[in-house]
C-alpha cells in the first residue's frame, strides 16, 4: 500500500479496492496494513470493518491459524461496545462463528475439547441473542464427520431443523447433505442431492467447485462419464492454484489418476506447484497431498517413476522421490489429526483413497489427450516418433551390424519406410564409445557410413523445411562420398543440396520470381551434374531424374506460369520412361504421382484425378504398398478441390487406415488428419473435424514441428469455441500456454497472442467476465506495440472496450475505444470496429438509461464515421449493412434512454434502408426485428397502439405470404398484446 489512509473515507475506499482483489498474499498483506491504519481513528467502526476484511482474507487465503485471533478481537469489541455493531455488522459477526469452528477443525494442535468448547460458546451466544440453532447443529454435525464418530444423530439434529438467516448457503448445505449420503455408500442419492449445485442453480464462493470435486468419482461409478468429464473441466478451472481449495485440486488430480489421464494429472500438478508452499491449513494440505500421492503412485506403478515432476521448491523431483516425500508428510498429518481426535478416521480415509483401483482404463478428458510417454524428457525425433506410435508395426532392424548397414542401404534404394529406423539405430551405434567398423568389403569403409548418416540427417531436415541445414548436410555428405570413391552417391547428394538450397524461402516483394529463378538455376545445375557423372546405378540415375522433375514441379507451383508447364511434364516423362525401362518400381510410382500433381498445379483437376486412379491401380497390383496412403491422400485433396467432400473423406480415411500399417514417419499423417478435418466440415460433422485437428497437431508436435502444431491447435481451439465447447477450448489453451517454451517466450509471440486471444474470448463466452477482461487488457497493452499490425490491435482494443462496458466501466471503455479507433485509422477494420462501438452504445444506454445517453450517442457517432469511411472506400460488410445496423442501434439506444420519438425515427430509417423482405431469407429476420421494436416503441412507450397495430398487421401479412412464419411469430404475439391492452 503506497500510503496509509489518513481519513475514514480513504480507509473505506481502500477496503473496497482490496475487496476487489483475488484472495492471496497481496490481499492479505494489504488487509493487515489497513487494520494498522484503522487503529489510528478514535471511532471503532472503521476498525471493525478492517478486522472483518482481514478475517475474510485469512479464511479464504488458507491461513486458518490467524482467523480465530482476528475474530477474538471482534468479539471483544462486540462485548465492550455492542452499539457499534449495526444490524449488518452484527449479522456478519454471528455468521463468522462458523468460520472459526471451521478453522479450528483444520488445526491438529487444537485439542478436541477446545473445538467442543467453541461450539458450546457458539450455542450460548446464539441462544442469548435469540437466534435459531440450526447453524450450531450444522457445525456439530461437521465436527462429528471430521472426527469419524457416528454422524447419524448429529445429521438428523441438523438436517431436520428449519434454516435461519445465519445458516450456511443453500449450496454449502446441499454439499454437506450429499457428502453424508456419499459416506454411507449411496452414490445415486448423493448425486440427486447434489444436482441443483452441479447444474449451477445454487452457488457461492466455494460452490460448485467443492461439490464438483467430490462428485467426480460417484459420477464415474454410476456410468455418467460424459458428465464427469464436463464437470472436471469446469470445476478444475474454479479451484486451480487457489490455496483455500487445495483439497479440491487434490481430488481433481486423483480423478486424472483413476481415468487413465496420468499425463494430464502431472500437468495440473505442475500448474499447482504453488500449493506445496502456500497452503497453511494442515487439513487442506492433507487432502491435497493425498490426491498428489494417488497420482504419483499410479504413475510410478506404470513404470514412470523417473519422470521429472513439479514439487516442493528448492530441488528437482522425480515422481518416485516426490511420492516418498509426500507420503511421509501426509502420513504424519493424518496421524496428528487422529491423535487429536482419538480415532483412525483420517488414516483410514487416506488409505481408502490410495487403495482405489482405476475406474476407467482411458477417459478422454481434453482435446489434447497425452500419454506419459508424451511428457517424458525430449528424445531424439525418431525415438519420440516410435514411442508415440507404439501401436504401429516396428521397423525391421537387423541385430548384426553388417546386415544392418546393408539393409539400411537397400531400404534407402527402395525408399522403404524402414530406412529411417535403420539409420537411427546405426547413428546410435556409431556415436557410442568403442565403436568398431566391420572389416567387410560389402559394407564399405567407415567414411561411407558417415556420409550415409549425414544424408539421412539432411533428409530429415528437409522434411522439417530446414532447407539451409539440409543443403549444408548434403554437401558435407557429398564430400565424404568423394573420399570414399563413390561418385554416384556424391552426385545424388549434391543434387539434393542444390534442390534444398533453391527451396530456402526468398524474401521481399518479388519473392516468387526469385524463388522460381533459384529453382531454374538449380535444375540447370542438376542437368549438368547428371551429364558429368558417369557410372551411375539405375536407382541413382532415377533419383537424379526425380530431383530434376521435382525442381521444375516446384517452379511451376511457385510461378503458376503457363510457360513452365511443358518443361515440368517433359522431366516427368523422362523419369517415367527411365524408371519403366529399368524397372525402378518406386520411381515409376513417383513419376506418376508427379504427373498427377503437375496436372493439379496447372489447373486440370480431372486429369489429375485420372492420373491418380491409374497410379492407384498400379500400386495395388505392383506396389510399393507404402505409397498407397500418400497417393490416396493426394486424391482426397483433389476431391476436396472438386468439392466432392464425401469422396474426399472416403479416400482420406482409407489413407489413414493404411498409414497405420507402416512406421509413423512413413506417411505425413498430420496432413491426412488436417485434410480429413476439412472434409468433415464440408460434410457438416464439426465434432469429428475437431478430433482430426487435434490429432494432426499431436503428430506435428511429436515430429518436432512445434509452430505448425500450435497453429493447428489454435484452429482446433477456435472451432471448439465456435461449437460452444467452451470448457474444452479453455482446457486446451491452458495446456498449450503452460508449455515450457511458451512460458519462456521461445514460441512466436504473435502465435501465443492468438492463443491468448481465443482463450480470452472463451472465458467471456463462459461468463468469466473478470478473467476475460484481465486477459483482454493485457493483450491490448501488448498489441499496442505491434507497429507492423495495427489492425489486430484495433480489434483487440475494441473487444476490450466491450468487456469493460459489460462491467459498467464506461470511462475505461471509452479509453480502450479511442485506442481502437487510432489503430483503425492506420489499418481499417470497418466491420469489427462498427460492431463493437454499436455494442458499447447499447450497453451504456441499457445500463445507465437517460444518464448514459450522451456517452452512447458518442459511440454511435464514431460508428457513423466508420460507416461513412467504409462507404467511401467501397467496403461491403460480410454481415449486416453498417448503415442499417447503425440506424437500428440508434433506435434501440434511444428507446433504452427514454427518447422514444427519436427511437421511432431511427427505426423508420433502418426499415427504409433495409427495404421489405423478399422470398429469400436474406434479411427477413432483421426486418422483422426492426418492425417489432418500432411496434413496441410506438404502441407501448408512445401509447399509440393504432398505428403500431397497422404496422404490425401489414408486416405479419407480408411475412406470412412469403412463408417467413417464424419471423412473423413475435410480431403476431406483440399485436395480440396491444389489442388486449386496448
């Protein structure tokens, strides 16, 4: 706190500001400082308010030891000066007897006799004050449940009594009743009792998050897995990182452990690592640590005890070491509570949780389902790929070194999918200390093997679009092949280096021309290299021809020039003729695939499909079979371009099925999943599309293409939001934003900003206005520095303004809107800015009535200038016309603020701009809404029902004649109401 309040008004203002802060150390420390400041004033009332705020901070900040001390001061003040406490303060004082009872239960050092004594004190005070005793009996029941006594008598004494003003809220009492049935083993009755809370009909500071955490396992046991999944996502977000809800976090970790989601559990544990240090409540800590141990025990049981994990600060932890630490601490806490209570209840409950067997082998909780292998420390790309796709057939890798080298080279010649796995194994062997190269003429010298490994590494780099690295590696490999006396191998490596260099993206305004020129030069160099190299084996010559054809195909793809079509086909024909003559099966397939691709690039899609059909027939008859998935994938993409989504889906699904028969790196399954997602969207199957998008991202991530993966995940998050799957969207984005490279700022900052923006929109859609506004404000401040992209800042600032408007903060909303307008002036975003400004006007008019008219009209004036500028620029809105939307909003704002004549005039203007609807559904709904609002203003507010009815009857007749019956329904209802009122 910068300066201490000097007046009581300043103190009360500071208390209000602190009340808006989230619970935690900042709020608690400020509350402590405000108590010190309140003690300087002669009157006691400010001190009472400050002490109440401090006790609340301790209670919800998980510091139960301090809450009773503060309450003792309040109780002393009440006893000494009862008149200081008005009705509200008196109510708060008696309410907080329950807080103290709860705090004392959480501290094992407090004797059981003291807990009972406090309840006696509470009962006596309530009786003396003439208050009902239902709250007291509620606390007595909770103590019995805590201790482990027979709870039936205590429950009946509480549950049978009528609620009072000091009873716990409906949501909290519902939870206690449900827990009573749950403890008795009646899952169904517990869930029925919980339903109002789980459905969101009853809530409070702790609910429904507390009830949700308890209900997860009963939902699983009764077969309601979808409901459990849904509540886990929403409920976890309500308690994460919150020290006062550490037990709830522990139950969510347990839920992950028992549903095959151990990897997500470790992710959530990392997100909540602060709880190891910040939870001061022994009881809450016991619940949290037990949930942590359930998770760690399961992970260790699955053979992953050496995985790193988040734990206590000051050292690094593995699953096994943290489990041992947690077990010792939790056992000690349980023993302390049992010693205090004279029972074994807490040890027994803990053991019961630890002994539970998994309830489901696998429950897909989030859009980003990961296994424990996925969260293991980063491995080499090949190893990671093999691990992640263990269900696929393993590559055939011989055990003996000479056979392995020869098999790798043979596979390389054929383009067989086993190739990379063989080279990966050899790379490990060669790098090992003490490697001895076979003395076998068939194997060749070590320098040849080193060249082979470099060429394979270069190929991998090229697959990741790391073209400069690939070119360097190929050149290095070529030099080693020269040293080994293998000119044919060297020529293929140099040609590959030429192509990789030409693929390095060109920069600048004429990038396409520069890229095409680079590919032309590379092709010419390849042709010279081909002519100058003698003694080529057929497979090597076919490789050179394939590289030449690829260079010209890429040139055509880059330039889209008709003059480049014929040379591309000519090279493909050369390759096909040579490969056919020498029976190089893989290159025959490659030539046919290149021919079909060239037809597609040149715009002849039917010819491309015909070519693919011929190739598929050949592959099914003669192979190689591993080319089938890629070829079917291409035909699927062609079918998408021809707008035959059903045929595309069939081909792509078959390609994906066949790809599963080969090692993971044999086929680009991320592309197949992405194309399937597009096909599903065209077929009206968005949920299936979402699954394919996430699968595509997972494959990209395993392959090491993190930027591509995060872009795909971003699309998946947006689609899930569009589908109304708000919690799925938030959970996915939370997981992505928690990735180490994101947190370290290593990922592209604009991509991260897009993820955060989607998350902020999802929070808004999920009615978490506070969190959404905070994220939007942060993004608006950050994007203000995007000098290269002011349009994005305009959109973000405008959306921020709307959220501030929803919160009633129109001064700040105006400031954000001014930022948006300034950025819009540099890079126009007509429709988005107009929409936001109109919404701000509506919000201000609706919330503030006549007092908000001036501000609302100012927003509409800004929207009007944007509409004028858009019209002058020839811009056409994709949605509603900016002019008609503006006129309608003028009508609505004036109606909200009581300016009914102006409202009617504006609506008349909107109707004139719209024009009467036709048979199409183009704007019938918008027109009908304008008519309805005009009828309300005219018939009800201006009390002129006759002309309003004339308007409405004519509109209903018009709409009915055009078969727009749904649109006419609201008008018919309004007309009936006006006639009734006449």
